[in-house]
């Protein structure tokens, strides 16, 4: 999917951390600086259910978001990452972060994590989000008249922002989970019919506009 979206072979890499498990899949979209915006989603799923919501809904957007950005000049370098083994304890994202140098971590301007999209209109994990990243997302939602609500999930789960947050990188998780839809995850109900395509497309539009805005406003 990355190749079809225009990610060149030279920019598409596999980061293997466990021999028997799938690797992290990374497409790098070069900008005019090494300052990085990381856009991630996990590619594995729980044993129960099809994993369409958790988290193919996020992973499948990565190539589409890449395609939305690649035809225009960029100030930042984007890394679109499909993280493996999130359900096993965020092993893929932990490995990725552990192998970043201090300079690389310092160069991260934003980590935008896509998790469980399309159940409802777009939500954001507000308590965990970097304040400026949250303010920017709210601004874009208002300007484009797209739905956005803060729904915190501190008490019910964790995600691939955790390893980045532990090294003080600015993070934000965009999702669609509510108290009512939470039981769909890790259950037989996690299948394509759980996705509201109108809400899913609205989330894509919001995230695409948000990434383009971050590229123009975040410092290099």
C-alpha cells in the first residue's frame, strides 16, 4: 500500500526486532529539514475479532495520508510507521524509540498516533496530548467544521505514544472510542460493519489537513 501511494523503494524500510514476528514498516517522506513528524498506527490485532477497528482503521490511513502530502514541498521529514506487536505490549514502538539517538529524539516535533478510527466522529486523547498539538488539532477542526471531541482513555488502555512520551517527545492520539463503543474492541464485533464510513472519511480529512498545518507551523 505504501508503494502504491508513491513511497519510493529507497524510502521504504522494514525494522525487524523479533525474528518470528512482523517488522515495523516505515515510509520516510523527506522534507527540507531533519525535524521529524511521526505518524503511526499499529498493524497487529487481538486474537478475538478481525482487527478492522483496532487497528487496521489507523494503519490503512497511513498510505493515504502519505499520498496527500507527497506532492507538495515539506519543511519537515515525515515518518509513516506501521508498528508491530502493539497488542503484545507495544514492542514495535518500544524498539523503534529505543534505537533513536538523543539527537533524533530531540528532532521530533510531533508524534501523531492513529488508533481505532471510524466508530464515531473523531476523538482525541486530550489528557495525554501535548498542549500545542491539541490546540492545533482543535483549530483545524473548527476551521474545517469537522467534529472533534476529547475522550480520554487513561483508565482502559495504552498505545504506541507511551514509548515516545517516556522520552519527552510531544504526542497526540486521535481515535473514535467512547464508553459505549469500547466493548467492540477485542471482541467478535470488531469487523468491517463496526466502521461508520462517513465518520471514518471525516477523520481522514481532519488528519490530512492537520498534518499539512503542522508542517507549516511547527519549528524546524
